[in-house]
């Protein structure tokens, strides 16, 4: 079992920045690929970033590329999502997710993850 707790969400003006953190407890964090997802009202949950177990490879969604960066610190059992140049359309509940993996993979589908945090609200005002 892995327990995930997100933090760092809030209200920010357009053009501002936030850094989301996801602290993991339970099993060895380095055995897990991690992802950040978001879900806006009336929309499907979408992956905005994903990262391999050692941080060697990562993915960011085209709509946030150049603005968002996913990273992890296995010594701190934490994965981060740095969000810069925020736009009103980035408003959503952001979730982190974990999937145990024995390979150097990241995963983009919500159904591929077995563990989820409770989510943190990000609201970007115009």
C-alpha cells in the first residue's frame, strides 16, 4: 500500500506559479512510477505529467509543456509539479497517482494507476 497526500494548491492570478507536492508513505517510493492528473468540472481526468521510478524520463502534456515540470526526490518520498505561467484553463483538482513498476516506464492513463491522493484544488483567476 502507498498513501499519497498532495499539498500546495490554492488560488493564484493568471501568470502566477504554484508548486504542488505529493508525499508518499508506505512501501518503497522508488519502486513506483508517478503521475499528476487534473480534473475540471464536467471534464475527464487527464494526465498532465508522468515520471519514471528514478526520474530519468518524464512526460508533460502538450497543453502545459514549457509551463509545468514534473520531478521527484526519492530521498524525500515526494513528487512535485512546478506550474508556471498559470492560465484560467488550468483550474482543476489536481491528483497525484502511483503505480508499482519493475521497469523504466511512465504511464499516461488514469486506469493504469492503483493509488491516488485526495486531490488539491488549483484555481487560476483571470
